[in-house]
C-alpha cells in the first residue's frame, strides 16, 4: 500500500481526530492532497470496503441473492393436431404426471408446434407427399403454464408450420399466459431467476432462427448473450431424426437432403463463445450427454409428449426425459439429475417411466459415443462429469 500523504493544515487534522473520538469511530481517516494544493481527493486503499462513503461507518456489501439456481428442460412437445387430434379432456391436466419432476427455478421445453387457429397457410401441400404439420389451439398455452413451464423454445422444424402469422400467434398465446419464448434470429431471452440473470437462445437449421449451421453467427449471438447475463443456455434443434438416429458422431447430419448441423462442432463452438448449458432436441430419440470444458451438452432429450397420437411412441421413440441441472452463478456445474419419462399410452401424455428405460439407453450411449468425456449417470439418474 502506498504511504499516505498528510494534510499540512493541522487544524483540519485536529478537527478530524476530535470528531473521530466523539463519534466513537475506529476508522482511520486518510486524506490525500494532490500536489499540496487545496483540491482534496479522497482515495480508498486496501482494506476499505466498497459501497461506503467517506466518513460513513464501514459495512459489508450485501451478499448475492443466491449462488446456485436450478433449471429443468425437456425434448419435443406436441400436445395436439387440431382440429382432429385432440387429447383427452381437451388437454386439461396434460402435464400432471410429470409436474413434480419438472419443478425448478427455470423450467424450459421445446414446443414443436404452433399454438394458432388455421391461418390459411399450411406447410404441407395437397400433393400427397410425405409431410408433417401440427398445430394446437392457442388456449393450450394454459396447459404449459399449468404444467409449470416458464419458457418455450420455438426454433425447430415445426415452428413455422402455419406461416409467419401462426408463429406470431404462438408468441402471443404464450405471452398472454405469462410464458417466455425464444428462437427468433438474434433473439436473446433474459430471465432473472433468484437474482441470477439467465439468457436463453434457440437455434435450428432455418434462416428465421439463430443458425446452427453458421458458427460465426452462433458465436456472435452467444457472446452478446454472455455480456447480458450470468448464465447462458442454448436450446438447439439439431441432428437427423428417427429411431436409428441415437448415435452422435463428428460431421454434419443430413436428413431428407437437409443439413441438420454438426451437433458436436456446434455445441463446442457455443460453449467456447460463453454458453454454460446446451439442450438438444430434434432427433425424436435420446442421445448421449457430454461434458466439454466443464459444461454439459445433452445432444437430444428425445420426445417428451406426443398428444393424441401425433408422434410415434414405438420403441425408443416413446422415451424422453426431464433434465434437471443446477449451476453456480458463474455457470459452473453444481449437479444434475436425469429423470426418465415416456408417453406410451394415455393419449400421448408424458409420464414418469418407472422402468427407467431412457436412463439405461443414455448411459450406454454416453459410454459408446464419448468414452472419455461422456456424462456419468448413477442408478437414480445422478449426473456427474467424467473423472
């Protein structure tokens, strides 16, 4: 510490000492004088406490609201295909069986259909070619809210099934029920959770969303998000799909002639740019989980809900999960749990899978696809980094 300069005017020093005694202060008053002139410039040296002002009693800075927050996430959610395929009771209680499992400080899902009435536009033509499009009534946003969701990703291959109008109607329906959304190109959705700012971004192969095939754009928007928040979560609709699409390998994945991204290169790039968690979906099956630079990548959480028969529940297509993660304020790992789910039977509503089939599948995929970096999964789904 630099040696303090002493104010030459003794009267000021004497007055300061007297006041200190009278007030019972023990703080040492140091007055710095610049160049021996009359302009006084108080400075705070080592041991001074931030947030105090000259002459005030020193007090500790307020502690942060919390050091750790919890997040939960799911894979693909389709509740209905209006007007013909509607779940029992109009979707009321759709998420009741998994509501407890979803509970976290921030609950996220991938909504793979618009919430809209018929807009007059449909992605699939009448030529009979293989094509899938879905929509649920706007009122179904209430079922997501009642299930405990806080934020929905809309960046996926069904987000625009009913055109730009259907997409705007979806955003409006979610907002009317107090739900956040993310997924538009350049969109950074920041949510404050227990005093921690969490930024969530949605990526897909499509131009209206943040681009997982444009790594420069992906890095740029993640860096921008990292400057705005304490924690950055990337939602990514990536990879080929189908019952045989469980494996993760280096390189781009092509599905029906469409480049669905290079999941490994993309996930590593966004973590390098500042992301703290990558939540993957899109293949409609479970995939491995990997730790990269201490951050978790869940390459696909599979199908979470296929209401009224909208999604096949055959074999591993009927398996999903609730991913629960705890992160410190700085984004570092604090713990996690994998809860296996299924939607076989019961109108396609998600249920806890007592057989834990998804857990066994993902454990084996981690060992095969990422033998040194794969997540370790305990008997009850406890997630831990590799050694």
